[in-house]
């Protein structure tokens, strides 16, 4: 029996962009659009009503700031996975949003395949963080981080190397999943990594060097 399609809600004030994303997703058999909104407040209400599996949330819209909107979505539908869509690399904002529990931050310049992969990843691997920000942005002077990993960050990356999920790492270290994601984001920045595997490889390369 085939799996039920991933239910997606779109929250973006640019109708043309929203329609484009909608067409991309609707062309695939494993997605179904269940709601749309053009501002944060309406978006929260849509999420509360339809409880989508994944919501694509624009970073800049009229009304509430994206961090407030994301927090409210997490409150009304904790199981919904949030992917932020943005025109710009904003490391400090990414860090705040990851701390709130969003599972992805994509630049609007991503390809069709990258978008589809991110939405599928959010639905199937909800404890992963999906980032499309650049290495340069992660290591930006506007978001300085010390080169040396903290003790907790070392614990997190070493458990990541054991193929443990964020939820498993959180349980092992007795911390929240949001804290695990925040530590991983910091590790990515310090190591100049763009994925979990990249971070693990760079970490152990430094250890052996």
C-alpha cells in the first residue's frame, strides 16, 4: 500500500512565488497542498486548522516577525515541520530559528530538486536540520564563533558520528532536541561544514591532524 502523500502548507506573501512552489510540489505524487496564506497570522490559523506535515514559511512578510510566527506554529501544531524560505543568508537569524525548532532554512535560489529533497527530508527525517546557507555565511564575521569546539559540541558531533539522530543525542545528553540542533549549527559554522557527514569528516580530520 503506497504511503500517504506529505501534506504541505505554503505561507508566503508573494503570490507568484507561492504559485510556483505549489506547481512544483503538485507535480509530484507524494505531496499534497493543504493550505496557503499570505501573512504570518493567517498562516498560523491555516496550520492550526489543517495540521500539515510540513510548512514552507517565508522569512519576510507583513505582520509578525518570522521568529514569532515559527514559535506560534510550533505551539499550535508541534508535529508540523517548518522550513524557512529566504532571499538572504542570515546566520544569526538561522541560529535563532534552529533554536525554536525549525528543521530547515532554504535560500529561494535553490533548485527544484533541492526544494523537493528538503521537503521530503523534513517529512521523513524530522530530526535533521536542512540548511542551504553558504559556508561563507556560516563563518561570517557578523556571526563570529570561536574555532575551538566546546565540550558539549564535541559530545554532539561524536554522537552524530555514531549515526545517532538528534532525538537520540538529546536523550543521551539529557538536553532538548532544539539544543542539539543549535549545537550542530554552531559546529557547522566552526568547521565550515554544510552537512552532518561533512561536519563529522572535518572534525575527525582535525583530530588526526
